[in-house]
């Protein structure tokens, strides 16, 4: 239940004192090394009483915090965990946003690249020395020790800082495992190295191997794995950068004198007039004042074919102008364009967490303490029970390294980032990872009719003329002339019918409208009446003689039948739920392939809510009107058409392009592919750890166990990342194939 408020802007606490309402703020986080770091910071933020929810995503480097915790205290919590935080303003220049994203990701990539080069660059020469010169030369162990120490300091510094920060708070993280593993290998080797030189009779110490090279290899190979993670994360988040790059940084503004000046797009205000020349991108959402052109909206809405635009038509920021010069009037300011809003939604969706991620989070929360216990058991089991401390140390180091659950933490966010990003490229906005997961689990879809399965614009479907009336063209022209003074939907349909027939509409005089009955006017000296009719939408009388009946109804969208066919092929039950009368609903239903039993007509907003909320299957509601908002909110998944009302779009979880019903099966297909990839990733991560940890603890990997562990851990991360990249490429090929097919069809029709 919402807290009682004493004003629109403030809530009250238990003492009746006004307090600030919850706010959602985003922060850029730097210094996270792996998903364990993100999970640790997320737990710390959620632990504050002022925080209602908090999500920290490693792949995007974003934290989204909702609650009453102000910016400065939040930044203090972030800093106390050893990370650098930066509050992201809602209204900021798109170029700055893009630059910040690129710099942050580039900085992370460079850091891990440097550590990998140092670690692997030292390890390889050490291995070559080991296998060529061996320990025959006295100076070789010294070189091995110094090389291992160099890597420990340079490449291991970041791991140690992170592990120490966690330990200072009484906790552990993934870097704890890496730091203990690398240090154990180095310290044990140092003990053996010292004993071999300090003891007069080293005895068994003389035959023990040194793991200086392996210590360097651990840090080098793990750094290489993190470098590949950072590169993959940067590639996976290109959807947001691609969107931000669509909006040009400069606009050609026109002042009152007609002079043009180049200004930053962010400085365009509502009502400003600006020009877009042929081939240029539209910088700010606007309405066309002068000029005609075809605008390519494919990168924003997913529509593959250019659309004609002329005076009065809306245009969207980021779309590409064709061969005409357009003079535009901005309808939003440069900070609140469609591109900026879409980018913000996509970024929030990519950084949110799907419910399936909770499994990985629960495992990760107990993973590090469990691994430390297993490692200790391996050390003391081999040392005290078996009397083989060397194998115990090797097994302990191997367990610590091979258990790092980075792959488990990456399994869900990498796939979500790819799925949400690809959806945005198709003009589909998925508001959260939970919405993405819900889409992938759907069993039924319920469609509203008007504006969803239909174009939402009534048109004349049939005209029955009285046989003895004579000139049918004059009848249509006279009806249109009489209706030209009316704003009724039937009037607009009659006027559009005259336009489709190419009929010139004469002037009308003495117009009179009678609510609930119809209109009357004089056309060419004759009395024309367009009246309600029980058998049709309206009837036309000339000089009080009935001459025709007009049947007006909505028409299905061109792709509605295809959308329903595709949904059924996916095993999804389809229904239509509408407030229209039964005859009209069934007519449209049959045209799109629905049986009468799959149609519920004459539904009120309340009955729509009851139907959707009462279903026992995972159900999506697709609608576009205010009367659909309650049903959209109550459904397992609400899908709104982007051309609908603001209430419907706000209540929905997914927003699809206004003119493509096939985007509904597209969204479900994307979600299913993403959910399948998440499950595959989690399986790979669990399989890797369930096999690797026992093998490491029982010493089955031999003396090279630590090196094998580092390589295997990197391979597990790469397998998860590679699976996400495979999904991205596969979906991109699907999207391009659809665009090519649409363009080929348009070319064939034109020919």
C-alpha cells in the first residue's frame, strides 16, 4: 500500500513529518573486477534502510538505486566498498554520455590488458627457462623468484587491493580466491627456495618443485580472462552506444530572420525551427513545417522501408532524411528525444536483473566461504593425513583458482544485455530483465482489437446503393460534403472514401448536426441528410429520399493475420478481447484467423481486467488505449503499441512499434532465445564448477594443477561470453534477413 501523502510531492513518515518521495538514481561504478564485486556492492546498498531496491550490473558498470538515500551517502557507501562512483544526471548531453561510456569501458579494457601482458609476458619466458635450462643453473631459480614477485606486485596489485578491502569489512569476494591462491603458490615456493639454499642437507626439500612461474601464470591468465570479459561487455553494450550515436551532435537552427546557425542538438528547445538537409539525420523529435521527403526510420523503429513525410507529419530524432529538404519545428528539447528515452530504457533493462539471476546470486553468496573451507580441507587433508604438504599446497591453490564463479555471475547479465540490445534495434523496448524473462515464458496472448489488431481508423467497407437513385458518384460526393463539417469518426471515414475514389467534394451550405441522429446540409441546391441507420452505420437521403447505406468499420492491420499465425506456430494460445459489438469483433476476428470461440466482445475495462487476471496460464495482454491500462498492468506481461496512449505505455512491460503487430511474436521469440541462452550459460557454469572443484581437491590435476585451473577458469568465462556473442550474431542475421526480405518484396511490388 502506498504511504499516505499530504501533498503530491511528499510522503509522510510515522510521525507525520513530510519526507522526500522515493527516487530512482543511476550511478557509474568503476573498479569492479568481476560479478562478485557487483554482488557485494549490491548487498551493501540494499542493506541501507533508505534503499527500497538496488541493482548493480558488472557488465554495464551501472548501479540503479531506488529509495530515499541521497546522492552523497550513496557515493559514500560505494567508496567504502573500494569502488569509485559517479552520479549520472538524467538531463545530460548525449555526446557526454557516449564519451563517458566509451572512456569507462576503454579504461577497464586497458587495465586488464596491461595486467595480462605483464603476467603472461613474464610467465612465458620463465616457462621457457624451466623447460630448457631447468634448475641446473643456480641463477634460474633466482630469475623465477624475481619474475614471480614482479607479477605479484604489478599484475596482482588490483586483486590484493580488492581482496583487502573486502577483508577489512569482514567479507570476501572473487579476488579473495585469486589473491590467496597466487600468494600461497608464491609463498610455498619461497619456503622451498629458501630451504634448498639455507639448509646444509635440504633432504626432501631438494626434490620439491617451485611454483613461481605458475604464480605468475595464474595472475596473467586470469587477467587475460577479465580482459576478454571487458571486451565482450563493451561489444554487448553497443546497442546503447549505437542509439546515442544516431542523434547528431549539431543541428542547423533557423532564427526569426531566416538565418541558419549550427548549434549543439542539446540546445534545441521546444518550438525551435531547424533544417535537415538531404541525407542528414534528424537531431530532435519534430513536426514537418515545410518540404517533403522519405525518412528511413529503420534504426529507431525497426520499420525496414522509408516512410513519406510532409507538412504536419511527425519525425523522430535519429532517423535518416531522404532526398528532400525539411524545415522542422521541435516538439521536444534536445535532452528528451525519442533516442535519449530509448537509450535510457535499454540501459536500465540491460542493467536490471532477471528473476532467474537470483539462483546464481544465492549460490555466489555462499560460494567463496564454501570454497575456502574446501581449500583448507584439501591442504590439511593432504598435509596431516597423507603427509604430502606439497600436493596439499598445489591442491589448495588449484581449488581456489578453479572455483572462481565469474562464469556463474556472467551467465545471466551477458545474455540479457544482448537480448535487450537486439530488441531495441528492432524497435522493441523491453523495460526490464524481468520483463524479458516473462516474455520467454508466455503461454497465451490476449489482443485488444481497435488500434492493435486493427488500424484503429474506421473506414467505409461497403456501400449499398438504391438501384433507382442514379449517379453513385454524386451520392458519395454529396455525403462527403455534408459530413465535411463533422468531427465524427463516421464522417472522417466517408470523407476518406471519397478521396480514395478520387471524387471532388463540392461545397456545402446550411450545415446542421443533431447529436445522436446525424447531419443535414445543402449541396448543389439539394437537401442532403446523413442519418443513423439500424441496418448500417448510416444512410444517405437526398431530398428526403433514401439513396444509399454506408457500412463503416475498422480494418485489420496488414500483418495481423501473420502475427497470429506465428504465435500459434510457437505454441501460444491467442485470444481477442474488445469492447466492440459482437458482429464487428467476429468480422475482424475471422479476417485475422480467429475462431468465434476465441473472441470476447462487448468487454468493459473492468471485465477486461477480470478476464486477464483470471487466466491460469502465463498470459500477455496487448493493447494501446486507456481502457487497456488496467488489464496491461494485471497481465503477467503487458505489451503496448507505441502509438497508443501514455497510460497504456506506462502500464506495459514491453513497448512495440505502432504499425507492426508482428513485433509481438518477434519480442517473444527474442525473449525465448535469450532465456534459452541464460539456461545454457548457467548449465555450463554449474557443470564446470561441479566437476572442477572435486578434481582439484583430490589432486587429480597433478603438479600443473594451478596453471590448468587458471586456464580452465578463463575458458569457462569465455564459453559463457562466447555463447552470448553467438546469440547476438544469430539474432543480427535474423534481423538483417527480415529487412532484406521486406525490401525485396517492396521492390517486387513496385515493379
